[in-house]
C-alpha cells in the first residue's frame, strides 16, 4: 500500500527504489508515542531511515537540503 502511495519513492530523498530496498519508518517514532497505524508509516530508503533514526522527518529533510546547497 505505501509503495503505491509513494510511487516507489523514498519519502525523504525522493529516489525510486524497488520494494525490497525500502524500509518502513514511523513518522512519529514509537519511542515518542507513535503508533503502528498506517497513517504513521512511510517508506524510506535504508540510508535515509538510518540517518533519520527516531527524529522527525523534518530533521532528515534539513540535513539532505544542507548537503545539496
């Protein structure tokens, strides 16, 4: 379902990946009270998921933007 919604693209870096190369990420980390509900899940590539960790997506997007300036 998420793969179709996101068009096979990582939510952060926007690169296209095959299903097996994307990881399910919690938008709000479970350690911060996030749930396993569909609306709290997104797909990130492995690299972006590791960089994001339990921080908000905005943190990762800011880091990616800073690297491309």
